C-alpha cells in the first residue's frame, strides 16, 4: 500500500515551506513535501548566478507571519543578494523544523486524481508512490527554464551555463571571452557582474529592457538591528498597497498634470531607487498610453545620458513596448558597463542568432568567438511549472490540454475537474505584480482555510465550479484588456515561449483587490466552490464588470475613504474628483447662464452639439450626489457626451444641496429648471415640445418628482423621463440593498445617510415630493426609461418603480445593465460600458420622440 498523507506539498521555496508549517503545525495534518532541488530555497536554491539579487527591499521580501522570525533575522543590504535570501530560508526551515517534512532531489512525475476515493496518487521521479487527500502545488512561477533552441548548440565546445541552473561552485571568467544571451532582469544582473571579470563580454540583445536604478546599499549593523526590530512598523499597510509594499500612493492620473510637475515627480521617485517610479507616480501609467509614453521618454533620456558609445545608447533604449509592460529590471551599473572597452552589444533582433559553432556564435554571417556562453533567456512562466507536474484530473483531464488556449481556473488557485488541488501563486492569481512572499502567504492561508473549511464540514472534496471559472476568466481577461500589457511580447503574456498561447497569465488588478475578492469568496461560504456536495453561490464581486473592478483597485490604491465614512465636505470632494474618471471633454457649444428659483438665480449650463441645425430635443439633466454633493462641474463631461452622442440640447441645473438646504429645496429648484427649460429651449435651438427630464442617482429621484409635479401642475408638458440608477425611496428595504450593501462606490449605509440628510427634520418621509412612490396615483406620467445597474444597492427600487409606473398604465422601459454599478453612467473614462447607458437612452428617445438621430455604437466587446 502506498503511504497516505493528508497533504502533499510540491516545492520547498517560500511557498512550500510556509505551506508545510501551516498544514502541519497549525492544522495538525500529516504533510509530505517534495522538491527537485537538493535543499530548501526554491528559486533561491537554483538561481545562483553572479549578481543574483532581489529587487524588492529585504525587509519586505520576507515572511510576515512570524514576529519572532522577522526579529531574529537581520539583513545586511537594502536589497539582499541570493546567498543571503537562501540563508534566510534555511534559517526559517530550521527555526520551524521544516526540513524533515521534505524529500529533496525528487521530482514529481505525475499526480492522478481518483474520483472514487477522492485522493491524489502522486508518483515521483524515484519511482515512489504515495496518496494524499489534498495536493498543494507550491512549484513557483519561474521554475521551468526556457530551453535554448539555437541551431548548433551541441557543437559548441566552450562552457555553457544557464542562469537558473547555475553550478554550486564559483565560475571564473577571468581572461575569458564570454557571451550572454538575454537582457531581462536576470541578464541585466549577470551582465553587470561578468563584465567586470571577463576578458571580453559580448551581449546578444534581442529586446532592450526598461531598467531603473536599484539604489542598493549595505546596511550598517545598527540599521540592520533597527530594521529587524521595527519590521512591523515598516511593513504596516503593505497588504493595502498595490504591490504589497507600502510605497507612496500614486496620483490617480498623469494626464492633467503639467509637464514640469511630472518631471519633478519622476526625479524625486527616480532618486529613491527601486519601484517608486512605477508604483508611486500615476495610477494610470499602465493603462494610459500618453502617461506611459511620458515616463518611458524620461527613462530613455536617463539611459542616453549614461551610455557614451555612439549607437549603443539607442540600441539600449526600449522602444517596442510600453514602460513596465515587460517585467521591470533594476540595475546598478548596467548601462555603464557598455562604456567599457571589453564589452560589445550585438543586436540580434535586426539579425537573429544564426547558429552556434564549435568556437562561438554566428550572427549575420559574422562569428563571435567565445569561451563561455551564458543563457539568461527566461522561463516557461506561470503555467509551465504546473503543466510539468503531470497532473491528471477527473476523466483524464490534463493541464496541457485544458490550458492550450491559456490558463483557466478560479482565483488562480483552484480548478474545475482538479478537486482538492491548490495552486499557490497560480496563473492569473495576484502574484506577478505583487510582493511574492506576501502573495504566497495570502494563497497558502487561503488554501489552509479551504482545507479546514472542507474538513470541518465532514467533506472530503472541494472543487471550483465551471461557472466560477467562467467569471474569473471574464474578469482577468477584462482587467488585462484595460492595460497596456498586451502591447508587449513578455512572459506576463505567455509570449516569450515559441508556440505558447498568448493570453491572460497574470492578474492586473491590484493585490488589494484580489485580497478583497478572495475574502468575499470566503465570507459567502466558499462561493464558486463545491464543498462535499454543497455548491455555494458566486460571490457578488464575481458579477462585476472588469472595468468596475479595475476602478475599485485604483480607488483602493488611492486610499479612498468609503462614502459612508466621509463627512459632507469629504463626500463633496470625492464626488467632484470622480470627474477624473469621465474621460475627455467633448467639444460642444456650452452656454453658462442662470435660472430663477425661490431662493434667487442659480447657475445652469446648456449644451448643444456643434454643427447641427434645426430644433433638437431637450433633456434637463439633474446630477447625482446623494442630495448633499455633486455639481454641474462634476457632471460637465457626461452632459457634453449626451448632447454630442445623441444630438440633444442638454440643460444641467445646479440645485441647492442638503444639509444646508434640506427638502424641498432640491426638488423646487430642479422643477423650476424644467419650467425654465420649457420657456427658454427655443433660444438654444431646443424643441420645447420634445422636453425630457432626466437624472442620475439622487438626480433620478429629482427627475421623477419633477415629472410628477409637471403632471400635477398641468405643465410643463414632458415628452419623457429618464431615470438612471435612481435612488427612488429612502426608506425601502430591497434585496439589492442587502446584496450590494457595501457598494461598490455607493453603500446602502451611505445612501441612507444621504437621504436622511435631505429630509432632515422635515417630516416629509411620506410626501410624494420626497419620493414619487408616495403619490396616490402614477397614472398620466410621461413615458419612462429606468436604467438600473445589476450591482447597485439602488437597483431594485428603480426597477420596482418601473413596475409601478407600468401598473399605472405609463409606457415604461426598464433595462438592467449587467455587472455595472451605481454612478457607472458618469464614469465613461474608466468604464467603457458606461456607453451602454447612452445607447439605451438614444434608442428610447428614438422611440418616444420619433427621432432618427445617429446612434453611438455599444462599448467594444458588448
Ligand atoms: P525574461 O525576463 O523572460 O528575459 C529573457 C531574456 O532572454 C529576454 O531579454 C529575451 O529577449 C531573451 N531571449 C529569450 N530567448 C531568446 C532568443 N531565442 N534569442 C535572443 N534572446 C532571447 O527572463 P529573466 O530570467 O530575465 O527574468 C525572469 C523573471 O525573474 C523576472 O521577470 C523577475 O520576475 C525574476 P525578448 O525580450 O524575448 O526579445
């Protein structure tokens, strides 16, 4: 009988070591580990090449789970070199007595799922077989080297080294002619070192990379101790940051920042060394081509300033991919190396390597004689390490087959048909853009909790559903599509390996967002998994449009306060700041004027598309902001777009806000604006016979009330009403107010607080002017379009109101937009599907007004 374990862990790097500790020492399960290496350390056991060093600061590139370990270990440099990181992992393994769980020097040959007994049968390269209930693949992301496939490789008589399989003895390059292929992070590190020793170094470069100064320094003894003693303080907030390191927060966008201010910021961040230029500059550096170009130009200027050999500087300047869309590299004297007489740079993009000979490399018919050849050509990243495990799931499923079009899984950690398997830092999980030790802890914690959850329920099986995989694929693909990453041929995209399918291999939302999604999945009882025979419904966030998730990630990265925690002033500032999310302002005619209210004249803007003759329909648009915030400034761009897209005269009134001006100030003002529009539309080429009242959110309620008031006052005559994600009834309890109680963006608590501020002390709760649901009858109201968003706490009340209108004989169209959220309508700059609102409004107006204006097309991908 093969030996049986509760848990088999594959890999003894950061992930495998922590996994053994968690499952064995915390859950008390029987755990067996395997690693092909001769000891612990994973990546840091294998990658022993000269110059191998981590580019995350030492204090952050470490476990966080044990205060004792952090305090007992001190780091000698700001960025630790490979021997020190390996020593750290050996120290951790000894401290926690982890080595005894492992068999080293042993590869996993296969792991086959038994669907009757619900166990995995694991076979090793030694021919040993064991069974396990749960399988933990802690096999890393960058552990399968890309094989060199150069013609004539076997003929080369010199020494050949691969950086990730470096010998355990020192390699001496003194006086030798060395060639290096590969200028990624690894190549850049090794080139810096070898150039100083080799007789001559030839670098064969296919793609120049963006490399930033590392800013390494050795830490004096007292600083080392101080860092160890203060690690908790130093790392505080790490998990709430984009990358798992508490860097300075970026500004939300670089697009509106003047050039001098941008340059000053880049200078400051550059001088810090490491990642800040990317992560602390602008949140849209990886999504806005213009912002990215700006940073890229800055880096290229820095490279040109360093490299003195004519022509070489140009060759070293990356131009074929946006900044940071290939993994950023970090350097100390990489660019200076090319000023040395013993270093040559050969461009193998213009003329690829032809072949190897006995004595060198031939490029473009020229032979470069070499004694030593070093390959730094990268890895079959993300999927490679898992595909190589020989996993066979239910009904003979293999990953090679399943993933031939790119990886497919749930949260990057689990797969349908591969039950009881957890892939730590698996493809599409938050890892490539996240501080790996923290990613690993997060994923191992999740796997441990999943196993505990399963066993606590007396179950022996946990498995992701196909539906969950579908949603996860939609999300990670959508998130990737919002970025510039697809513009690079990188391992992030699976594009570095010939024949590998290019696609979504990484999670490009922030690590913080990923953590929120996994936490929600746990909160709803392993939503998207089958545990035993029980299938739990998908977590609400899984339904969100990817662009909404991307926005959430950006707002989290800004440290944006939840609306319900904001003061009135903070709410106003936040709502105004959302205008940053609205994209470019359309070029339309804008007239700023005023309209009379009971409290005097108030500002109002009229928008009219350019170049359109004749009378146009008129839409009075009431902005949102929960009665306490919002302004005609904040809604300027959506009004311009409405006018331009749909050929409308759009009139946006400012109205008095609570709490300074509670009910009925806002409804009185907006109704006065409708009246003004009816009387003044013609001045702006508007057709008063085609007058429509519209509004978003609180503005939706004001629009609905204005329609009611117009009916009861006998005018103005309205042709239609358009309610966009309207907040209709302050007091109502609906399912959507429970399901989306936390938002995104608008929480139920925030909405209730805003409505309470509007009605404060007026006792108007049951007044039809506070909410039209209190009207005795809704009959006789103009045709109504209600646009609701699936993931909006206000969704149901808008849809319920549409049903009530229909019940009263009003012509109603009610459309729910899947995956969208409250306020999405006015976030077109970051949520492409915001355009769906405009499309629906255009179609509705066509029908009720009998117009035939050109319509915008739907957002791409819809
Ligand atoms: P990378 O980043 O994949 O870099 C590999 C380098 O090797 C890159 O410059 C490649 O050029 C080059 N390469 C690969 N194949 C060839 C061929 N056939 N001819 C010429 N040049 C070639 O791997 P690294 O090891 O540097 O870094 C991996 C990760 O380790 C890094 O991202 C960090 O997370 C740590 P290409 O760009 O494909 O033109």
